[in-house]
């Protein structure tokens, strides 16, 4: 194989790995919890309430939307500044205009944080 083919293959494979790894580890964590519940039921005849709550409760904190929104707004600001000073282009668009995508998503997350009530997590 030529190097011109291997390099893009490695780049796209690494992107797939970066996206797939959180899904794999979340699946593995749930499998361990389910196995612990199964062993608890086999030994005692009932499941431990703490194990059940580990599955049923949302592990997202009350400020998760705010954190995501701030990070996306920071990414948008960084892209905007880079696009303004460097004059770079991405997909035949000025880079500062590409910054609107994460900026608007970040603004939506911040709006969700303030306007959608969230139940308190344990």
C-alpha cells in the first residue's frame, strides 16, 4: 500500500475509535452492573437497591447542559477568532461562519440549562 492511502485510512479510523470508545466503555460498565445484580439475586433472592438505583438514575449532573454549552461556545469563539485573524476557509466558507454551528448548539444547551427544569440527581 502507498503512504497516500494509509494516512487518510489511519485518520478516519482514529476518528471512528474516538467516537466508539465511550459507547464501548458505557456498555461494559452496564454489563458489570447487570452481572452484579444477577449475582445478588442468585445469592440473596433480591436485588440491592443501590445497584438498581445505579441503573435507573440519570448520572448526568444538574450543570451538564451548562458545561456543554460553555465548551461549545468556547469552541465557536476559538474558531471565530482563528477565522478572523488567519482568514482560513473550511468547505469554501470563511472559518468564522463555520463557528456558528457549535456556537448555536452551545447557546441551545445553555438555554436548556436555564429554561428546562431538571430533577435533582442522587
